[in-house]
């Protein structure tokens, strides 16, 4: 089957589910908000878990500081590496064509398997990343209004919403 037809059917089904959720009121009852094709699901369900995880505040302060420092160091290293690669050898050899039997990154695997496993890995990484933001915010005594997931047919992101008042009047380093 043509991929454009499959994509069109999935997009139509997604739009139908969004419209049905609006018509029946189910979307509002579940705490979901639509911004065009993007659907945000806000909930308070995960905030208790985040508060329990944030009890060891000193460890989370150290973890946040280490993560920020490590991010800066890695950005500098990668910038220097990219500069070195771009200036070291202007005549790069041509890469040979990949075999049809080998998928990208998975020897002997298919392209579909690589895309699905890579997509799932990114989704899990984003959710864990945002969970980390929530735990650090709770460790710094910021109340959490909600946590949620962003959908565009599939989960494509996550978010944590700290209380606006707490965030406004917190230490600039905490923000």
C-alpha cells in the first residue's frame, strides 16, 4: 500500500478522534487541550510521585549542578570536535552504498524496526528528561500545577508546569 494513503488515513482518523473528543466533551473531562493537531494532556497524577522522589533535596541539587556543568563541557567539546572535523580534511572520501540487507544501526534489521525502536527510545528519553525537571523543581520547593504529555498522533513530548507564582518569586538560579 502506498505510504501516502496510509499517512492520510491515519491523519484523518486522528482528526476524527479529536473532533469526537470535542463533540462528546471527553477531551475536556480528561484534561486535554487541542492546539491545532497537537494535543496536550495535563494531569496531576504524576505530581505525588515527583514529590516523593524530591525528598532527598541535597542529592538533587548536586545532580542538577553536575548536569548543568556536564552540559556546558560537552557543548564545548562537541563544538571543538565539529570545528576540527570541518577543517581537518576538506576532501572526504565517498561512502559506499549500504547493502539492502542491512538496516541503519541494526545489522540485519529492517528500516521500520530501526525507526520504531529509535522513536520509542526518543519518547522514553523525553519523558525521563521532563521527569528530571519535575523532580529538581520539587526539590527546590516549587509547587507543580500539572505534568503532561504532548501528542501528535503519538506521544512526541512531555512537560512539567511549575506554579507561576512560585516560579516568579523564586531565586533566579532556581528558575
